[in-house]
C-alpha cells in the first residue's frame, strides 16, 4: 500500500544517469499488467535522445528538464472491433505498474495528459499506422517530492449495489423537493464561480423572458423591498431605475453569490447573506418581496412562502414569477431549454425545477396565507423555427396562447397577505 500512497507525480528532476537495469524493471512491470484477453497490444518507446525529447516537448508544451520519456502505445488495429476501451484500460494499467515500480526503485514519474497532438507524437516516434499513444510518462531522478495532494473521502465515491447519490455532489440529479435551505446554503457556499451567476438556479438563458415580466411590477417610493435569491442583477437594475425612491435590498444564499450580484449592480444595495436561515431578517419589515423566476428552483417552496409571509408587513405585496406552462407542449419546451442550458453550463449552474404549474402555485400561495391580487402573463417571441416540426409546434403554441392566457410562457403573481 505504501508504494501506492507514497508515489507522487514528480515535476522536477535532477541530472543523473538512469540505470538500464532499473529502466528495464519498470518496463517489465508495465508488461506484466493485465490486458484485455491477455492481448498485450502495448508498445513502449523509451525516448532518451535529447533532440527527440526537445521535439516531443514542443508538442506537449510541458518541458521537463533532466527527464527521459516512456511513451506507451497500444495497437488498436489488432483489437477486436469496439474494444477501444479495453485497449485504453490495458495501456493505462501498464502505465501505473511502470510508475509504481519506478517509485519503488527511487525514480520519479509524471504522466502527461496534455499530449496536444497524439498523431504528431506517433509521427515523431515513427509509430505504425493505427498504433496510438495512450500515455506519455516523464521519467527520471526526482529533484523534490511534493506533498501528497489530498484525496476526497472514500465513502463519497464508494457505492454498494447501486449509486447512492450525494446531493452535494450531484445537485441537479435530485428532485428539488428533497432539499432544505441549509443544504442549499452549504452548496452555494461551496461552489466555485466560473463567471456568470453562481448556480443553484438557472443560467441566463431565460433572462430576456424574465425582463419582459418586470413591466407589471409597481413599487412605491419609501417602500422597503427585498429581492429574494436573485440570480442576476439584470432584472434588479431596471427596477431600480424605474423606482429610484424604493429602498431595495437583496437576500443571497452565499457570499460568493452576493459578491457576483453586487459586481453587476449599477448602484450598491444592501445584501443579506445566508438565505432565510442565517441572515436573521426581522419579521414584518418589508413592504415588498420579489421572488422573480428563481421561485421554482427553490427547495421547499412551502417553507419559502412561510418565510415570505413572516417578513412581509401586513399590507405588503409579494411578486412571484414562474413558467406559466400549463400546456404539456410548453412544459416540454421549457425542459428542452433547460437541457440546452445544462449542456452549455457547468452542471451545478442549473438547479432543479419544481414540477409546478400555475394552479399548484396558486394553491401553495393560498396555503401559505396569501391571496392572489393579479396574474400577468408574458410570452416570448421565439425565432422562426427552421424545421417543419418546429413551425408546427410554434403554430400550436400561438393558438394555445390565443385560447388561454395560462398557455403563455411566464406568469407573474401579485399576492397579498390574506389576513
Ligand atoms: C491521465 C493523467 C494525466 C496527467 N497529466 C498530467 C500533466 O499533463 N501534467 C502534470 O503535471 N501532471 C499530470 N498528471 C498528474 C496528476 O496531476 C496527478 O496524478 C494528480 O495531481 C495527483 O497527484 P499524485 O500523482 O502526486 O498523487 C496526470 C495524471 C494522469 C493520471
């Protein structure tokens, strides 16, 4: 076990001759690796000619002074059709065997993923056609042994009999109802910001739609208004411009989220951090709460509505928006958009979507003690589709919209405390 745990990737080497005997032992260890059907279709090329090393490093762009290289090729032309994976697995095990024995003999290795152009490496080393380089290993005497980069907890990645999904690791995999706010706060605090908004909520794909939904909102001067979990300042800025006398505040779920939103704001606004749980906002202190679009991405919307009820003044108003897609067709479209944004953005940037429709939202609002004042509907003008099916879909959507307001894309509720 020590040979495994004490092996490190070595990135700097010293100039010292490499013993042929040791090198041979390492190559032998590679050759003793298991291989699919014991086909042993690997080929090892030891590169110690300084001129070839220079050319190799100009391909990999990873100069590693005083190292020689071992390139592990696999003859995929001789593999059975469809067994590329088997070939790659076999070559990878050979590489690991080689690196472990190198370590046990006091040598250092560095596997290189950034091959940049495997074909160029093949050409440089005169590999036969179809024999692919799988691994390139820098090999030499270590200049220094780095401290071990940590491994995550084993229990997180070991499953028994089936996958047991950890919410924090696969946030989009699970139904939104399974989350509670503390967990969201924890998740949000841990995520890395990759530009754009941080994301338990959605990506910016629907922001234009959101923008259109702002028109019916009215905020009085001197009102204290709280934006809940904003995922973009792009809908706060226009409201701030329209209602400059309103005292606006934001509630975010993490420092990072707050930081990002504040960087987008035209004027700085007070930002509370930590969701309802940790921000300690005072009851009955807001004239307006705005949950624009992100509502359907919130865990336990029932709890959120109870918190909103608590924070609102007796005469306060709640604006809450959501997809109004009662129609299965529109719902499907929403989900397609979501799928698009999922493929375009890091996985955690799009949160779970509640399977809510406006009727259910009305019911939840009533259960939380609200009465609905008005409902507004917003439609998005989509580009003219290129396909016949697309055109047909759009025609049906237009017809549905004419027949029933609930078939529009987005719904904005204006609600008050019932009692
Ligand atoms: C397939 C693969 C490719 C790698 N590519 C590189 C690389 O291009 N450059 C590099 O410095 N390290 C590379 N590494 C080394 C990893 O960064 C290293 O294994 C990891 O950080 C863990 O550190 P350890 O090997 O010391 O335990 C690679 C490792 C593997 C398995």
